[in-house]
């Protein structure tokens, strides 16, 4: 089946960047996304999906989410000894 998509430029740019980061064509990347959403692709372990930590972080569902992961300072507490 052929499907035509009309994407806004920002979405198209983001998809193309993700496809390039994975080393695949945009068409192959879109096919992979659609197959996964249709429940047709078997989930593979993370070590098979991502070649290294950088790939994992760049292709994470949270990539580009601008999460604030900074921790609050936890200062030492005074304790009594003896």
C-alpha cells in the first residue's frame, strides 16, 4: 500500500535527522516506525537496537523533551558520635 504524508518542515527535518542517525533511509525509518506501531516488529533488546550510549540517548523517547534532570543539593547533616 502506498501512503502520502504531508508533514510540516520541522517534523520532516526531525524524522530525517533520526533516520540519518540510525544510518537508514527516511523511507526505511518510516517503515520501521509504522511496523512498530502496528505491532508487527518484535521488540529487540536495547543492546541490539542501539550501538552505543550516544545512540540510545539520541533515539530515546525523551530525546528533545527538554527534561530538567538536575538534582537538588543534599548537604551533610550533623550527627553525634559517642
